[in-house]
C-alpha cells in the first residue's frame, strides 16, 4: 500500500503565508510579503510534490500537495 506525505499551504494575495501551519510569509502595512505562490510551487515540483487539491478560504486559498512517503533506512 502506498504511503503519502502532505503539505498544506495557505496563501493571501498570491503570497504563501503558511506551510503545514508554519508561518513563512508576513503582513506588512496590510500587504502580504513573502514568496509568491508560483515560485513556491515551482520549487516544490523537483522535490516530488504535486498539487492534489485547492479551496478558497477567507481572502486566500488553501492548497494541498502530496508526494510518496519514503521511509529512511537506519
């Protein structure tokens, strides 16, 4: 059976604000500051992540990515 790991990203104004609940963007003067969603997704593709879902949430979006989970050998 396949195992997956997930990455949940929240955006505001096209800027990534959180990734798996960890703040990666910030608000400055009422404007979101940080990595643009397109750049964030472009960087995740080579790491094996793919978008599997998206929903609009309070002035932004929530995007779900997944990739195969690889257990590290000890």
